[in-house]
C-alpha cells in the first residue's frame, strides 16, 4: 500500500463512543468506491463484516485476509482484513482503519500507528475510533477532517446485580477462559444457558455461539473483552464479573476508557443500555461511572511506535533498525514486543545465526519470528516452534515438509474430548493455518490452506457442540423462549404417551395424568411444568371430552379400586353415602377445564354404579325388597337387613337367635331372595362368583376407607392361605371363611359339611374319616385339612394305624366352644381350663391299659356300649363321690393326643369368632341347622 502524501486524498476521522454508527458508515463508504481495504482489530470482526459485504456485493468481489484465513477471489475489489494482515502493496480507492485508539496498546499499538501514519486510500481514508484520539490526530495528521458523533442511545449505570437477577439480553464480561466457563456453568444452572464468545475462538465457533444469542435461544452472553472491539450484538445490559485483567505482563485494573469501550456495547441504535457489576466485582467509583455515562475520558497522549523501515541485511542491522528512536515525542518506542523477544531467543542458536547470515536469511528469520503465539505458551516454548519452522524453511528444499505438516494436522484432527481439549487443538491448528497461508512456506499452499481449514472447521463444529452441551440446556431455553414469545406452543403426543413441546421431550401422559420430566435443574423443571400447563392442556381437554362419552367396553373396574380407560388408570373409587354406589376421584386431568372434569367424573360414577347393579343384582334386589311391603316380613326382614349391611354374608353363629326363631314362610321368603342358610354361614350363592365376590370385597374396603383391606382371592381357588390381617367380615364379603391355616369359600365349606354328614350318617358312632375328596374339595394338604376340621370344632378320636383308619367325631357339647384351630379358652388366672366332658379317651392309646387297674373293666364297658343315633334328653347319672385314682382322673381330663397343646399361641379374636361357627353338637344335633341343610340339599337335587 502506498504511503501517499496528505494532499493526495481526503483524510477524515470519525470519532465517538460505541453505538454511533461509525463502522456502518465506513462500510457504506467503502462499497461506494470501486475498491477498498478495511483494517479491523479482530479476526472475528473482519469475518463479520466480510459476510455483510458478501451479501451486498457477492463472494467474487470480496476478500478476507487475516493471519489464519485468506479468501481472495481473483476479481476481489473489497478487502476485509485484520490490521496486521492489510496488504501493503495495494492502491485502493478507499481505506479505513477501525478502533485507531489501539495505537496506544503496548503490544499491538505500533502496527496501528504505522497504518495511521502511512496507509492511505487514493480517494478517501477514514480513521474510526474514540474521541480520546482527537488531540493526537490533530498533532500527527493536521489535514484530517475530524467529525465527532453522539451516541444513538443513552448508557446508564445500573449497579450490582446477582447472576440470578440479571435482566434478559445481558452480556457478562470476564477476562480469562476459566472465569468465562465457570460463570457460563452457573448461568446454565440458574437461567437456562448462555452463549460463549472469546477472542481465542475460531470465527466458525464464535459465529455459531453468537447466533444462539442473537436468535433468542439463550438470553445471556458470557464473553471476554473481545466484545468491546466492534462486535455488533443486541445487548441490553453489560455486567462486569471483574474489573481487572492480565495484560500479558501483569494483572491490572481496567482503565476507565476500557470500561467504557466494553460497557458501550449495551444498547443498540435507539435502544438504551445499562451496565454494572455482578459476581465478585467490586463497585465502581462514582468518578468512573460519570465518565462512562458521559463518554468523557482522558485523551490519548502517546502512541506505541516502531520504525517500519527495517534493515534486513543481517541480524545486527535488523536490531539497530528495530531500535531506531522515535521521530516525535508523542510516539513512544514499543517495549517488550513479542516478535523482538522471540528474535533474541532464537538468534542465540549458532545454526540459526549461521543461516541468518546467508542471503535473505535475516528477512526470512524476521518473517518467522512474527508468527503469533496462538497457543499462548511460554516465550521459550514459542521460540522453539519458531526455530523449527525456520530450520525447515532454510533447508535445501526451502519449504515446510509435507510429511511433517501432515503429521501435525493428523495429530490434531480429533474431535473427541471436552471443551478445553478442543480449544487447545484449535489454537495449535491456527498456527498451521497461519503457516499454510504464507505462500512461500509450503510447496502447495492451496492444498494446505484447504487442509487446515477443514481441520479447523471440524474442531470448530465440535467445540460449538461441546460449548452448547456444557453451557446451554437446549430444552429449557427453547421452552422458556416459547413461553415468552408464543401464544400456542407446538406440542406432540406419540403412541407411547410421550409429550414433546417445541420438539423437546417434556414428560409422559398416562391416561389423564401428566408426569413432567424431572431431569435437570430446578429452572428446567419449572420450564417443563410451565410449558406443560400451556401445551398439554388442550390435549387433556380433548381426552376428558372423549372419556365423558366413552363406551362401557372401553372402561374397566380393577380390584384395586381403579377405573381404567383403554388400559390407563383415570379414576379411583372413594367412599360415598351408599356403599354400593361409591364416589369417584379423577386421576389426573388437573390441567383440564372444570366443566370437562365434572363430566368425566360423572361418567365414571355411572359406570361404577352399572357394574355394581349388574354383578350384585341379587343383593341389590334384596335391598330393594326391604323397602317394599310384603316381600320380606318378620324376622326374615331382619336377617335380610343384616346381610345387606354385611355385604351379603355372615357367620351362622351371629344369626343363631334369629335363625332359630324363623318360621317356615320366613325361611322360604329368604330362600326366594337367594339366601342360603348353611351349617356354617348364611350367604347368597350368586355372590360367590369371582366378579361379584371381588367387587363386594372392594366396595367394603372402599366404604371403610382402606382399599388394602380388600380380599383378592385368585379365580378358581376354593381355599386360600389365611392372612391374619383380614377380619372375618373382610373374608365374608369376599365369600370366604377363615378356618385355621386356610380361608375356605363358603359354598365349599358347606359341601365339606355335606361330605362329613354323609359319612357320619353311615357310621353308628357318628364318626368320619378325612379323605381325598375332602382335600380335593378344599385344594389343600392333609395336614391343612386336619387344621380346618379342628377350627370347625371337629376332633380326632382315633389315629391311623396299620389296621385302623383315622377317625374324627363331631364337637362335644360344652359350655365353651373350641377356638379356631382347636384352641380352648383360658380361665382367668388359673391356666388352661380342662373340660372333662369334652375330653374322651381315644379308643387307641399310645400305652395299653393296665389290666390290673380297677378301672380297666369300666373303661372297656364304656367303649363297648353302643350309642343310639338319636335319643331323648336324660339327666346324667350321678357318679359316686368317691375320689378317683390319679390315673383315672388324668385319663378322664386329658384331651386327645392330636389336640393343640396349651403352649400353642392363643388365636386372634377373629379366629375365635370363626371357631364359633361349628357344626351341630354330636350328642344333640341342632335340629334347625339340620332342617336348613335338608332344604338346601333338596333344592340342589
């Protein structure tokens, strides 16, 4: 680029704070000329403006030149460049340099100063920057036209805010990658996510992250001070997480103009902006706040400078020219320039000094020493890389070896790893991308620029994905954005009941119940819940409407009190005023309208009532008969009333007084109503069907407020294990009666009584033998059958032997009935009471009777004496009052050998109550029970 005299073109400076339209003006001016070059402070900004000019002029007319990227079409007329990469051999009609106040930067300032002093356009030159440059521009370029612009919007201080209280569209500024990542992680947990922008990111990654913010997918941007250099984003508030940074030499506090440069990114065009601090940043002084708000900063008094006319004949002349003193007091010689420091380090190597002494060796060495340290390594490590590059470039081939470059890129072209690993690989790739874009460094520059761009793009995309996955909850962000901006969220429901909102899974719909996905932070769960309220409600209303019109075939009443619709639970029975017409609580549906919920509940209650009417018709018909005159009168009415109150079944013992007093017509009326008066229970056989029995048990449990008390016998079983948690009434409602270890179905219990009665009628001693038909009838083992018989009051009188069967007899008459399982009640404070009348010696003893005993003949006589089948009541003969012998008393008072011992555990009250339902006494049968049994037998036949 020519170093034109001042009078050869128009030179102007557009000065002002951020948001004054300076960059936009320069871009418009450049595109108005035939050719133009625009020097920018950041590679990211150069890429941003390149994309804008491409849209306006087409890709063939626009070039992009940075240290690591070059896109130069043959017909390019407009060049967007970093200041360091500006082509110096061009004569463009228009030339602009942005952020010229960076000429005072201690590291890069000498580059900006050189362009400020020497770079010109043939028709127009524009310098853009802060108003702090006005005095020094007047001094260095007196012919320049200076125009100052006011900010389009107002910038005000908003004070300190917690991260959780920051407004939407905020940029949070930190000054290290560690701080950026930690803040982004915190924002993700508390606010849904944030985009990340740092100068070290590749343009591809940075643009992808900025797009997340600009599109509104996230409301927060975590950035370094790179956003202060003209990156245009819609930021309403800038929050400083710190006011100090490491400037390459030391950690220092930001200057007021630096704070103003960054804070000025808040507010775009006519939208006002605010700034403040967050996290651990200390409050700003009032003086600094005033300066930032009013954009009044100390003017720049010195610029960093280095003579651009270097003598590259040898190392000595190069050093002397680098140390050329400044020609003007406002130009301050650059100190600790990175390229000069690297030159000093590498030139200590004798091989390098020798090669630098050759023709063009010093120029090549200086060119390599200016390679940026993208890796941010130590000076010594960077110097070793520069030495390697220089040795390859000064070898016999004069290029970087293809195999060596390929090995470097292959090692880096791996997209696995976390954010830090990918960012580090990208930094290394930027070095090889810089090398590939130097035309004389590789044998095939076009291939290597393409190869490095490919690797960089792969790593950039992977880094963007990792940053997004790590710092953005995509679902939460999308839901929050949808809730904020849309009246109708796009929702979906698949066949598995999975609900999606805006394409994101938010939960599952089971019947009418929406189960929100509980994964993620509290913010995520709130977003899911709010999205569900908005998006799932229409679906719930639709389902409620369908349920209110559902057919009976689509509904089912389960044993657990649940009402199912198409296999999904939608209702639960609850206690109502009438045990046979329970209420219904809807399961789910809370998101629906109250009117539709009421209609759905009404439909479920109607279905439950219909089920009861269909399955329990005999019982409900008998209840109806109680309200009608003439169908059930007298004592039959009382028996029927108690049966209805007890869900259709009761033990005979509880109704003993009423049954004994029933007249023949009253019995017949009960029989016509479907009631069977059995030997052990009074019940309705029609209610023993599995569906009716389960429904009765469930309705009883629901009415009593404890669904767990519903007995649920498997279909087809005639007896089940006796669960002591259930009461006698619980079992009766299900059509069973507990008998020792088993609960026996009532009709099977009566059939067992029939089998026993048939055997006893054929035995002159009224005894019977337990047999296989009995165990088959109850579906139990022989041992369980014995325990059932004991619980019913029968007793074993003869154990099985080789030539004798096991025989049982009916319960003896006694004042105290044996408890379930054969337990006898205990007397108060006197141990087990021995009932002499109930204890008869078994016909076969473990030990033979002593023939010399005086009672041997009496015992034999008693055993041989037959008993008539039926006999009149007689007063028992008085026994002599002589004191019996100890042996005789013991034999007379001791129970049979198979009766339970006194040490056996006392049965529960329910078991004792069950034991009271015993068959007729052996010595004098219950004539009424026999009559009832005969009637039932006659009915069956």
